[in-house]
C-alpha cells in the first residue's frame, strides 16, 4: 500500500473519546511517508468544525485532509449554474455550502440535501422536503448509513430518513458520501494514487469495506465503533483484513 483512506468516527474516536493508539498510528503513517486522507460520512459538522473537534482530542489534522459528503455535495451542486438547495441537515453544515457559494433556500429549489439532522428531523422539516421533491427537486443524500455509535449506544443515521423520502416520493436519491465511487475518487485524486495502491480503514462492513472493494481498494475493517460481529457474519462483504483497532495497523506498516 502507498496510501490510506481512513474513517473518523468509530476508527479514530467514539463520541469524544480517542481510540487508544489512534494518534500514534497517524503519527507513524506520517513518519513513514504514507499518503493519507480522512474520508468520513459525518454530516453533523462542517469540515472546519470537524478539524477543530479532532484537534481538541489531540489529532493534528488540517482541514484539507478531511473529505466529507457536504464538501462533495456542494461541489456537485455548484457544478451546474444557479442551482439552489434546501438543507435537511444540522445548522453547522450550512457553512460548507455557504463557503462554496451554493444558494440556500426554503422553496423553489433544485435539490433537497439530506444529512444527519438529528433533532431537526421534525415532521415539518421532513414534510417540507417531501413537498419540494414532489415539486421537482432532486434528492441528494449526504450518506445513507443506518446508524452510528455514540457514547451511550447506537443512534439512527440519515439513511432511514432518506429511504422514507424515497418511498414517499418515488424518487431515488443520489448518494454523494461513502460508498459513492465519486466520493472515493475525489480523495484518490487528491492523493495522486491508484485505487489498487490504497487501503480504506473503517468500522462499517458495507459502506467502508464494501465500497472500497468495489473501487478495487483494499478494505480493512476495525472492531471499534459500530462494528458488530453478527453483521459481518451475515454480510456478503469479506474484509481483506480485520483489526482489533487502528492501533494494530502499526504491526503491518
């Protein structure tokens, strides 16, 4: 391997607690000259907030080393002139769209963007999104994960709400986060490496490992975060390597 794509939540940390040995592993990648980027389906924070959050846990990771679905979505929407979008996300994520120059609106939009809105997944907001799609807007899903691991247990992710909008409107969402090939290609292009020279490290057997393998990358699964043995057992995805945590990667470098 020449390069690594690394998930954040569940791999480097869980909630606000760093995984033991994670900081040392990132330092070793740097020391040995591996190329790496962090590819996260986190849609609760904009990129700059996420970098600051990581810094508070002791990770020195610059903004431009982090790829999130919001960054990909903003680029996707901006590629066509004068597109407007409605955000069904947390407020902090608006910054990535505003900085990219994407016009935001509550009506007459071209895209409905759905991320992890958490408490903003109210009936009123979901119904407004539903009506906008019925009026012709396209759905962009920042991610379609089913759940994520918090400090006190599992939480619903954006996926169930995206599926609800798809079902209600009969419209298929465009997924811009993992496992979207375009999302992975954006990170690979930044690194300047081929897929077969790169390994993806994540805690989701389907989104991280399966998505990476579909791109001809090596898929490495860690047993931290939302890892569940029974999910792996019944999955059609077979990881190339399973680690107790990212700290164990140092044995292979």
